[in-house]
C-alpha cells in the first residue's frame, strides 16, 4: 500500500471521525472506501482491449516507410 499524507480542515476531520466511527472502520479505511466509490481503478494492461491488438499486424521493419507514410500515404 502507498502512504499518502493530506491536510484537511478541522470541520472535515470531525465529520470524517463521525462517519468512520459510524462505519466501524479507521479514518484511513473510510477515505479509501470513498475514493474507490469515486474513481475507477486503472485496469491491468493485459485487460485493456487495445493491448490485445499488439502483435496482430505484420510488417517488414526494414521497409523504410515512416508511420506518417503508412497512415497518410507517401508525400508528393
């Protein structure tokens, strides 16, 4: 787990104390739960559909064309 230090207003700290006590967890766990609800975790690279495309195309690495030539055609 990565350690994170933040500063919050005293009123927010009191509210955090109350809510964490109500939930029966530490303030840190309560903050983690709130963050999990707010943010979607970044999926593993292997789970990204784009990652599945790597290695599906074949090309000759020595053909001398730039990516721009391939994508847009040769310059005139």
